[in-house]
């Protein structure tokens, strides 16, 4: 019995490591392809096209892997939209809380004069491009790669009971948080913000819980997209006021 538990633990650790490698590969591939394309005609300030291509590529990688796994197993990735009371409730509460948090954060930052100006001109192209990315692509791409993929795969390995899902959501959130660490091997470098890691982890818990409760990735996508949209959009509003 002890050997069986050890083997299962090792297997779970290997699956988690595999998920980390896949997520890292998808992100790095997206970044590599995005950096190989010139966008000056469409996006002269480099504010939205590169990151959009990056997220499209990593989403395609995740969808291809999900398609392969779906064909080889009976796992359900809950990619289809569905009306769900829990999903609607969680999404509504989350968006209200996030909007209030963002508003208060910017009011405090404005009062203390700690709001950092954007490094690009707030023209129509930059504003619409960045807000469009945040609203339609950031959550869509990242929720498929960092929620639907790991939670479903780990659910098939660990189990889909309440205790199992609690552990899985935490693991998925850790992986999501780790994705916000900037690192390279050549040369070796590691940069991150503790606030960003903790913030990403907390949001990951909210997204993961909603995904499991609603059995649809659509609700976390909406939550994620609106969260980023509020953060960037509110920044534009306050920068306009400051100027």
C-alpha cells in the first residue's frame, strides 16, 4: 500500500512538472514567434500586436494539446459556454470586487502621486489596441493554458472530489503565478515581483474555483479579461486626469 502511494505521488509530481514544461514551452514559443514579426505599420509603439500574437500562439499550443488528450482519454475540458448560476454569480461578484479594488488603488495612487506614466502615447490606436487585447485575448488565452488544461488533467490523475479539486486549484494557481516570473538560461537571470506573484495566485484561485463550479471556461475568461481591462482602462482614465 505504501509503495502504491509513493508511486502515485511521484506520478502526480511528474504530471505537474510536465504541465509546467508545457506552459513554459507554449509561452516561450509564443514570445519567440511574436518577436520574429514586424508590426510597425499597425502598431508603431509596440503596445499590443506582439503580445497579442504571443497569446494567440500559446493558446493554439494549449488547444492542440487539449484536442490530443481529448482524443486519447475521456477527460472533459469544459471549453463550451453554458448557462450556470454559480458561474454567473461568481463572475458578477468577482468583477464588482475587482472594479472596486482597481478604483481604490488608483485613487490612493493618485493621492500619493505614485502612479507611473505609461511609456507610450495614449492615442486611439494604442488605447483601443491594448484594451482590445486585455478584454478579448488575455483571459481567453491564459485561461485555456493555465486553467482548463492543468485542472482537467490533474483532475483525471488526482480525482474530482471536493478535496481533490481544492488541491488542484491551488496547484494550477501556483503554476499561473510562476508564469509571471521572468527568467532566462543564457544568461541566467530571474526577476519577479512578490506582489505580482501573490496577486496572480489569488486571482488564480478565484478563476479556478469558478471553472470547477460552473464547469465552463467561459466564466473565468470573462473574469480574467475584465480584470485586466479594468486595470489598464482605469490607468488610462487617471493618466488623462493627471495630464
